[in-house]
């Protein structure tokens, strides 16, 4: 009888946890304790893409806004964000989309680029960049306004979180994507 009662109790608790999980909506991009905060001037960092192109990331002399999307080839959530990122890149002409990773073999990243057709995006390998922004968890995004200030940042673990970075028209100086 005790075993049956415990089984029924475990089933009821599991069901309640499921109900609570469904009721809690995603909170948007979650920010962790990071080295840079909202509205700070993004540090200017020179970096090389995998293709050898020199990029200036952050700083106050940007021609266009920049979205730094910190990813890793072995991150399954990062892969689910790629279609959303591509779609946003088509809609958002005033933003440069830059993929950033902090390690691994260049060949592994080149395979990732080919596998997901990311050749139109800048792809940077830089531990310095990740440390400068205090990235602790992937995938993470930092949206830098054209004036060099951080407009939005945080963990983006769903396509909705990534899209939410672009919901404020004043971030990019263009119409809202609503």
C-alpha cells in the first residue's frame, strides 16, 4: 500500500511540475554577471575572421550596428538559432551579424560554416573577445548600436530570445520588426 501511495504521489508531483513549466513563459534573453553592461560603450577589439579579414568589433566608430553571436560548433542550441539569425539578417539591413567562438580548431569551425551555409557572415575565433564581454554561457548575443553602446545582451537560448533583441526600434535606428 505504501509503495502504491508513493507511486501516486510521485505521479501527481510530476504532473504539477509539468503544469508549472508550461505556465512559466520564457523571460527573454537572460543576462548573467558579465564584464559589460547595457548602455556601456562596447570595447573596441580588432579581430581576424577565419577568412583573414580584419574586423573592428565595438568601439564608437561603427558604420553599422553589430550583433555578436557567441556560438560553438558542438552547441545544439546554437544550431537552432541559425535559421532565425539568417532571417533577421535579411530583414535588418543596418546590422552586421558576426559569429564569435572562443576556441577549437579552425577546421572544425570551417566545417560548421559549410554545414550551415554561413559563408556570408563574418566568423571570428577570439578568446580575448569572449573574455572582454564576460561570456560564461552559450549561445550569447551582444547587440552593439552604431554609436558603439550596448543596446541589448544576454543568453539567447531560443529563436524568440534572438528576435527579441531587435524589437526596440531605437536600438538600430530602423523600424521595429514587430
